[in-house]
C-alpha cells in the first residue's frame, strides 16, 4: 500500500528518518499530540504518548519501509500507544481526577466568533461542538479512533486503515457507526 | 426537537475540527518546546510520583513491625566486660574490705 505525498510536509521530510529527526519532530509533533490529547483528554498523558511515539520512531527508523507516508507511519505508532495507554488506565482509577477540565468548545468561540454569524448561531454551533465532543468520548475505542483520525486529522480511509491496522471496509463500518452515534447525540441538542 | 440536515451536520463537524485544533494548540503551548531535537522521555507523572511515595511509606511502616529491633553493634563487647568483672569478683580469696588484713597475714 503506497501513499503519495499529500502535503508540503510530506515532501519536506527526508527519506531517511534518522538523518533529520529534528525536522520530523517539528513537523509532526503537533499532529501526534493533538490526536493523543483528543483520544485521552489528558494533557500529561498526551505529552507522554507523544514523546514515546517519537522515541519509538527514532529507535525503529531503520525499519521504516516507506510503504506508507511518514505521517501515517507516525500515526500508526501513536494509535498503538494510545490503545496501550487506555488499557493501562483502566486500572488507574485515580487517573480520572487528573483529566483536563477544558474542552474544545471553550476554544470554539474563537473560530466561531468571526462576525459573520449571529450570536444565536454562534451559541448553537458552540453547543454542537460540545455535543460532538461528548458523543466522541462515549464511543467505543476503535470508533473513536477512526472518528478522530477522519474528522480531526483529516486522513482518508486508506490512511486510517494503514494507521489502525484495519481493513478499509472495517474502517468504513466503524466510521458509519461513529457518525450515526454522534449525529443521534446532535439531533437531540438541535 | 428536530434532526440536523446533512449540511448542518457537516458544518458542525468542520467547526469541531477547528475547535479541537485550536484547543490542542492551547494545551500544547505550555508543554511543547519548539525546536527540541530527540525527545526525552518523561518517566514519572505527578500521580505516579504520589503512588510511589505512598508505596514507600507503606513499606517503611510494615518494615518497622516486621524487622526485629536492633540491639546495637557493641553488645558482645559489653557482655565480655561484664563477664570479666564477675570473674574478677568471684576469683578473690577475700572480700575487698579484708584484703589489707590478708596482706599482713602473709607478711608474718
């Protein structure tokens, strides 16, 4: 499965990972951190996962076969680390207390308040963002991963399949179920 | 209660994407050091440190009950001095108060 370069970032990254690892970190760290944060909702845990991700990428750089893009390869590592972290956290009951209280809806105001919408429309959109966030948090692990990779990271189905190790049809199924659940939650708030 | 149209749902998802990205940048500001090279793993989070401290405290408390009280390193030496004193007292031919008289008897 070979993915063409989809952005300027892909062309900047050299073929040999170890040669310019600093560039790799600078380009992809925000993306990996964002996915980990959206999945775990814990800044400390997201930071740990991000660091682990690049540590493993550095250690395994010799095994990168270029059968997928650099971004997809890193996201594959991140997805595995997030999954491991979720499993470990089941036994860390005190960890729930440290989950971040802030929500994307808090940041939504900046992008929504562009002056083009009425205050009522802005409030409604902010409410919908909060509802999607809440619904995404209640999704099963795989559905949530697929949902976030598609609608936050803007990855296509083949990239998601490569990053998660699922077949493309399975990704579609999870995405359909996730969207149905999120839409059902939104329908109730609209 | 009405259902969203596809257009509204698409718009909400787009706004969700923007909001998560902005929120993530906010959260990362205090965490990410721009330009850091090879990442350094952080081994202990705050909760792990707290858990480790609690475990160590519990081990110390248990150890204070389980491990027997130590009597001191110089105990055998003290015992030897005491036995020596007893030996000296027992081996005397006369009590210490009568020892001057014993000397006179020997001289005569």
